[in-house]
C-alpha cells in the first residue's frame, strides 16, 4: 500500500508530492518524488521530512531508489547513504 504525501506553499498551493511504499519492515522506499523547482531546496526538505516520517513510523531506512542519470545520482549522494546497491534493470518486450 503506498503512502502519499503532499507539500504545500503558504497559500495552500501544491509544490511537492511523494509516494512511498514499504520495502520491508525496516525500509520505506520512494516510488516518486516530484517538486516545484522554483522553491529553493524543496527537494532536500522533502527528503529530510520524509526520512523523519519514516523514522517516526518505525523504519530504520529510507530508500531513495535508483537514478536515471549521473547528475541525479550525484545529487542523491549528498545525503550520505549508509548503503549503496548496484541497480539491475529488467526490460521486457511486449509480444502478442
């Protein structure tokens, strides 16, 4: 079951969204994190807020998931992960 959290500006406008799901009893993971880039450091705030939420729910870890490119990976490394897993991608071809 996914957890969904919305982030709002002072006027009530949506500026961010996260979707999370339990990976295990010890780890909560991001499915999606979307933010308005016009708000400086919103992404960092969302990750830290979600990490605090995960801890308060009893999880030991928050998984930031994979990175689509080197820039995104470098950005995520700034959070100083305790564990880094090499991601394996599986691609399936649709056939009738």
